[in-house]
C-alpha cells in the first residue's frame, strides 16, 4: 500500500528533494536513509521499517502502532 505518496512527492517537488519525487532510483544508502526519514515525517509515521533485498529494497512507514 502506498498510502499518501502524493504528499511525499509534492513535498519533494516543493523542497527540491529529487529522491522523494522519482518513482525508483539507485542511490547510496545515506541519501536513501535521509529520504526515508523525511518521507516518514511528511506522512506523520510512528516508525520506519527497512527490508533490504537482492533486487529491491523495501521501505515502510508505520502507522497506528498498538500494544499487543
């Protein structure tokens, strides 16, 4: 689920942050980590999850955390 990805892209366009605008890209981990944190802030996420893969890395913004 992409959630409100339009808000993240809009923020990227307004603040000239290309990694938030492009649908996919190859980049070093430091700029990707920065983009992930900014996107999480724009989405008011409660947490972040990163799952590295062989072909694709997955980045998740976590919402509605509850004690189980």
